[in-house]
C-alpha cells in the first residue's frame, strides 16, 4: 500500500464557461507520511464524487445538499468511514469519503448517486455492471 512515488490528481469542472470545481491533489508517500493528521490521518482510502447540472435553481441544490448530508451522517462511523457533502460554487455538489476500508466506500458511494440522480433527473441510477 502506498508503494509509489507520486500520485497527482487534477480535476477541473466548468459550466457555462466558468470553473465550478478545481481540485489539485499530490500524494508522495516516500516524502510525507500519508497518515499524518494533515493528510489522511488513520484513513487509507478516499473518494470524491461530483454531481453537476446546469439549470437547477440554487434552492434545489441546497435541498439536495441537505438530503445527501443526511445520508452522509447516517453512513459515517468516524473510526471507520467519514462522509461529507459540500456545495460547489454553482451547479453542483461534491461528496467526499475517507475510510479505513476501500470496500466501505465502494459499497456506499452508489447510494449517493442513486439519491442525487433521482432528485435531479427523476430517474433511477443504473449502475455499471462492474460496480458493486
């Protein structure tokens, strides 16, 4: 685990020509401990899920943020997995997870997708065959 020199992730999401989410992450396990409290702490796994859609009123995004936040609170067990939900500057929300087990994230992440897809699109989310 963490037997690599560098993991660098850069995410840029824009809508209507404006950035709504910019994320730069750099992990160098050989140079800085992943498990310091300033980084992942006791958690070895992390995930980020963005859901975006132009044309949704800000009040609706607030309702979705609250709904996903309630799900995050139900699923969080601070010694095992912590979920959090935040608004983007416009047109979306982000869901993040930290966990001691990758399976906890992959098991529950689709629940956030299901709730958000139904709320925003009034359609059931259809999971890809290989996601469990």
